[in-house]
C-alpha cells in the first residue's frame, strides 16, 4: 500500500492499493521556507516549526527523566505521560529513537525530539524517548542491542507509568530509523522482548545504493548492513509491521530508497511485507519530525490511523 498525504503524489507508480487521505498539511509560511531551503539536512530547519510547537516543560504532560535502562551512561530514557490519563489505564507505548548521523543526537533538544513523545502522551499513548551508545566508539550492533534492552526495560516497567507492556510501537528518524529497522529486520538477534513490539515507523532511514569510499562510522565495511538492497530484502521478510515515511525535500537518496522499497516489495508478484509508504509534501529531513505536535498532521494523521489498526 502506498499512501499520499495532503494531495502529494505517491512515491512510485501505482503498484498496490493506493489510499489517499486528506489531513491538515504544512502552513504556507512554513512550506515556503522549506521549499526555499531545498534538499538540506540542516539543524537550522528546526526553527521553521519552532513557533508552532510547544517546548518543555509541559503543563499537561509529566516527564520522568534520565531513567537508566542499562549500565552504560548512554543507556537512559525519558517517559512521557498525560496528566489527564486515567489511573489504572493501560495505554500503548511509543518508543522513539533519535537520529544524528550515527555519531550524535540526543533524546532532548530545544524542543525536538521531545515534541514527538509529548505528542504521543497527548494522543492516548505513553511516550518513551531513548539515548543509546553512539559510533564510532560503539559500532554495529551496539545501538540495535541498546534498543532491544530498552524494549525489554519497557516490558518490565512501563505498567508503573500507565503503559501497556505488550503494545509497543517503535519510531526512529534518520539514523534512528536504521536502528529501528535493524532491530525489526534482524530477527535472529531478537529476544523474547520482540513479542511486545506491534509495529515500527521508519522515518527517512539512511540506506544507500552502495558503500562509501571510507568505512561507515557505525556499519564499518559490511555492505550487507548498510546498503539498500539487503535492507529491503530483510524488510520484506520481517514479521513486525512497518510503515515507511520520507520527506519531499529529503536528499534524493532517501527518496530513492522509498521508491526501491515500493518497487521491490509492492509490485506484481512481490512476496513478503509491503509497507505503507508516505511521502511528506513540503517537508525536509529535519522538519518532518520537528513539525509533530503542530497544526500539520500530514505525518501524524496517517500514523495514528495506522497505529490504531495494528
């Protein structure tokens, strides 16, 4: 299935059922700034949506900060719960994995990515936002292993915060989407915690056509870990449902990956998982996540529908 939001074109020629649902999109003022910036990966883009998204602390959401899920100093997480959540209720859990080029990033910033877990809390979920060990000091499979450890921790403890330990949805952005994809698609590395994961959103994962000239900071020289074709083959074989999204103004390699997924997994005669694919109009690599919680629902509208259908 290929999804198109706010009148945008699907990512490839129709190869499966196409569902087009209209949601409030990017306001024209912000859209014009994104279009003017073009296909950039620039932290300055966060400022485009900052006026439309609240920053912490939140009056309506309680955050338990820097909870350890492992022994390494990087293995910490924050938990977001709505103040109006009913006592005794068990809500789905959204576990977010930040990006940062495999070597940087954090679960906390000026307002992003906290806006994503706050949005989750406001929409009937418990939000969990993790840090993890970074490359090059912690190469493959360290971040995947940290995510597995965080999922296990959530399974053991999230009921204390009103979450359902058996209803976890993963969401990763950029390098974080790779870590989520690596967890979901390397089934042989999963433990019993995987049974708790009901779905995963991959927002602009970074798998490219070929390896670079220098070793990858996280994957090293192993092409099977970092290039698109092996990643797509693993995705098709995954048993955990996946949704894939990317931005209109992502660098072209990200759109190429989405097109390749559609062609390989959703064409005539394709076998295995054909994920919903969402192309986000008037967004770039940074704004697609930084807009969450604003009036723009081009990502969160379809995502909520998908989560509720899992």
